[in-house]
C-alpha cells in the first residue's frame, strides 16, 4: 500500500518466449498430455462450431465445463486411455 502506483518494476520478463501450456516430470507424461490435448481441442472446436450454427444436441468432449454448466450442453463420456 505504501508503494506508489506510478512506479514501475526495474526488471522485465523476456518477450516472445515459450509459454508452456502444462508441465510434467517426465517426457512420457508430457507427450501423453500433448496427445490428449490436441484431439480434445479439435473435438471442442467442431462441437462449438456446430453449437454456434444452431445444433443444440451436439455432444462436447469430456472435460468441457462451461458449456455443460452454463448451457446444459451434452457431454461425451470420458475416453479410457492407458497412461504411458
């Protein structure tokens, strides 16, 4: 509270660096997360496009929270994957 709102920090973060989406202890776990995230995003985008075009019975991928809670959109059951 005693610091002036007009003061700026002396150090800055590097611009245009890598912004990680997730972290993992092992490369195998990281690859598993990556291989899970890509199909989820593709399925979510397809479902959202259909929803925006008026298709209200389209099922969103498991893990979709906002559309389920706020719009009562149907959600697909979870996929069962073996963890590598």
